[in-house]
């Protein structure tokens, strides 16, 4: 999961594409999935969730990405429930899963 803030005058989709380029060094067209009012640690804010299919090599920026790797579904579920995942991202993940998106084998 990647994250970031929307800049003034920027759409959610533009922000998602910018963050994808900044954090993973790839260009893609993120697709809007959902938006919800998140409690947030300090104040409530609108959180937009997008997804993108990336078919080119990924080059995570170490200044932006703390960890990068492949996970199985059970490993991902464990990671999301762990202390390193902020509640906002956990809620976004749970809402995404609740949509019944197809999972990869």
C-alpha cells in the first residue's frame, strides 16, 4: 500500500499517479475504487483508495518506501493486523477486501 496527500488543485487520481511514480518509480493510471471519511489520528479526513496494474519493473525509492517485497495472502493479512500498519490503512484495506475484489492465487 502506498499513500500520500492530494495537493491543491490535484484530483485524487492525479495524486495517486504521482505517489505511484514517486514511491515506486512507475507510471500507471490508478483507478478509483472508493472514498470514505476516515477518523484519522489527528483529524477526520477523506481517504481515497485506488488500484493500478503495474506491468513494468518497479524501483522503490528508499527515501519513500520503508519495505518492499512480495507476500502471500496470509502474510499480507498478518502484516495488516500487525503494529506497523496504521489504523487508517488497515481500515482502507478492510473496506477494499469487503468489496469482494478477486484475489490472485
